[in-house]
C-alpha cells in the first residue's frame, strides 16, 4: 500500500481539469518519472506557485469536480511521481477518480461543508495530514489545531488500494 | 419496474458484481489511439501479460499527432504499429488510412446499438449516438480491457434530456450541447449517463447525434446516449445488411435498446429549443457559454474547423455553404482538418475542399491536430481561436491561448468577418431569447440541481417519468 500521509497542498478552486494537472504536450512521455517537473504547470491560482508549493507535499485538498476533462492517467501519475498519493475533494470527475484507485491511490470525497471547514481552518497554514486507511480517518494538524474527519472507503475502492491496482486483480478473476 | 437503455445494456453484458454497486461488464469493442495506448502496452509487456482478449474486437488508430512531429511521437506510433502486427489486429489505421478516432470508428461500422465500448479517451462518449454505452477510461482500465475484455462501472444512473421543439435554421447540435452544458455546468452530469431524447434528437442525423453525445463528458457525463431508430439503421445498413432481411427487422431488433416508459431516472430535464440561438464558449470552461450575438465583434486570430466534434462531412458542408465564393478576412488564418480520409475524399468530390482553399483556408490531413495543441495549428501566447472542437481549457490549443467553442457555421462566418459573428442563414431567424419558457413547474424538484435557470426547463426528480 502507498503512503497517504504528509504535508497538505491546498488548491482552492473547483473544476481543476487534467490539462491543468498535466498539459497535453507532455503526453508524449512514455515514463511516469518524466512527468515530475510539470505537475500543475498550467494551473493559475493566486495562492499557488508550482515551482515552490509542490515540493514536500503528500496530500492534496481541493474543492469540487477535481480531475475533469481528459481521461489521461498521466494526471494521477504526475501526482504519484511527486509522492502525492491522496486527494480529498467535494467530488471527482469519474474517469479521474477511477484512475486514482486503479493506481492504488486515494481519491476521497468529503461533504462540501467539511471541505469548507477544512479550508477555513487550515488552508492558510502549514498543515500535516495523517490518513489512516484501516480506520478511514483523516487527521489534520497545524500548530495547536487538530481535527479528525471520517471518510467512507467502500469495498471495491478499498480492495484496489489494498491489492495495489486493477490489472492483477482482473487478470486473475476474468 | 422499467429500465433505461444503459441499464439494459449493462444487464445484457454483466460478467460479475464483485462488490455492491460495481458492475464488471463484457466489452464489444476496445478502441485505441497512440497517446494513451503505448503506456498500456508497455505496462502489459513489463508485467509479462502482452496479450489481447480478442484481436477482432480491438480497433486501433494513430490520430492525435500524425504524421509524427518529432522523435517522441514517432516512437508512440511505432509502439502501436508493432503491437497491432504482433497481435494480428486487422483494424489498425495507420497513416494514409487514419482519421480522428471518434469519427473513423463509427464510419467503419464498429459501433452498433446495444454495444459496450471503452477507449483511453474521454470523448468516447460520442459513440453513444448509436444507442451504445461508450465510456472514456484511463490507461489501467484500457489495459484490462485489452487483456480481458471487461471493465468495471458503477450503476449507470441516468439523466434524461427531452429536447422539444424544432431547431431554428442556422442552429445546430453543437449549439444545443453548448446550451445544455451552460445550463447544468461542467459537474452537472458527473457519474451520470446523459440520455438525449425528444423531437429535436429524432430529427438529427447520426453526425449531429455524435456531436451531441461527444460533449457529454464536458458536463461530466459517463456516456451520452441516443435511442436507435431508422436513422441509425440507415447509417449502419451497409454493415448490417447480412444480418437482417429488411431495415424494419433491424429496427425491431435494435428497439430492445430503448428505455422503458417507466424507467427510473435521476432527473428528467426538458428544454424547448425552438428559439435557441447560436451559442459559443467564452472562458476556460465548457460551461462558460454565451450567445454568439452577445459576443459579436470579439477578436479572433485563428479559425479551426475539425475534430471529433465537428470535423464530419455534414459540418464541412455547412461551413462551405457559408464560405462559398468568399474570402476569409486577412486579419485571421483558417485551418480545416477533415476528420477522416473518407470525409476528405467526399469533400474533394463535392467541391468543398476547393471552396475552403479558395476562401484561404489551409487544409490539413485528417488528424486531431490543433484540438489538443500538439500539432497543426498551435496558438501563440495571447492568441484566440474560434474552434469547432470541444474543449476550451486554459492552454488546450497552446500555452497562453484562448479557445472559443462554436458550430462550424459560426466558425465559417467568423472567418469571413475576421471577428466573432453570427452566420446569416436564410430561413426562420433565431430570436433574441435562447429558449422559450413553456414547461410547467416540476412536480417534484430534485434536491440540488445544477441547472441555474429553472424557469427555462422542466426538471423531474428521481423516478420521474417521461
Ligand atoms: S479531436 Fe480533440 S477531442 Fe477529439 S479525440 Fe482528438 S484530441 Fe480528443
């Protein structure tokens, strides 16, 4: 199983698309590693600078419809090679969400008001996330503020995370 | 209780339900192109699983960047070529015979009513126009599709769109889908099948239905879907005539893939489109939509006509009617990419290519080209393109570029004027308001609807009937 805990990167916008996560011009790369420098290169956000803000982060927290647009699995891979294996959002685009689990990564929905609360309490601070898959909890900590949120990791998604992906599972079974 | 078309297709293809709400379905076709497939092939090889489930059900094409533009794209093409050869994939379309995937595969008769199709491409939803369930997937799902011929999906929840009225002259499927996305938003149909029905769809050609279904993903939809009817049968007839004695027989057989009257929907949304105007996008999201009239006069540098949305013969005919005998403004440049070789050669025979060239368009070979900003018409920083494609994301057609999505008619008129303008098409003139308020208030409102202007449409909640 991958590591899902560490420092949080807050992306305060809805509808962040896969072109913003990894632009099309890098889709000619055949290795995942080659995508590393280009993660979120085209994302324009006042509070975000890809050159400084990605380094050392392990978890992304964002708003609605993360990963909309193209089906490119390069989007989760670009996160993965930057050691980011978990994204929390109000909801995800379907293909992107499935791609995350197919790679053994975590794409977890939290209720919109929980996301709002997290943004108002933590977004402006250095925040550490502890994700516990077995108890399905996300604990955020910054200075003396600490909050724990429950999430719901259902059967299929959990089995993909635990078995490390869909290819071996399907090849054995079908 | 009745079933939707998507539920019927799932039921007839169900292989397994490993977890509650998860359906592993058998696939009738797995489509492949050179951007997302090489990575899947490389991974299968690395796992020692370089196999295909059925070489006759795999269809492959090199379309996104063709001819190769550099060593890396050449390598992607080579991986596809070698793989197709190795596994005896007969339906592989290499340069000279290749075209944009979602245009060439339907043209070859590879999609039939009731089929299940996946591809490592988000606009795979296009093929739902044939009454099929067709969904874009990522590389891992594609890999499993290639290897085992199955894919896992949640229950196919459906939003039914009932498109009433009659489209005014000069208003097309592209305007309809832009309007719908503008209404429900880019997240409005996430995890949902978008079922398009009603008199407007019944009258549409297969080309127009493909345009409609093509952009379902821009509202987050899993698949667009239309009911199979005589238009579908006529389009497919040359491929299916061995299987049926008459067209009526084919229609009867395909009619099992029509939703039951008492099918259960997440939502039913009705629009009256009799007064719809030509629409276009204005920002970096496909739901940022305005009427062309509101944007009249806006600046443009390039016009692009092509893609899996609007690069078909019908689109070229519409644009050429407007371009005939005219020249495009010297303030702009025009690029036409017919979507397939067949479309290209028909356009040549019909004199359409000549019209485009005399008007001053550059005509390229069939390819995705400028649509995803990898070749054939990439924008410079700060430039704007009037485009018949489906995505206006920031940087999509080139870093710092801006794309306005629109119909081929609007794009052609804009090319002549050198700025955004409505096509002047004789016939019933589109009126000022995009839609007429005709619908009654919904009997039972959905909890949270993404539709912003409920006055213009009718929404029925869960379980709502036709
Ligand atoms: S034409 Fe554009 S949207 Fe269609 S398949 Fe090609 S790149 Fe994708």
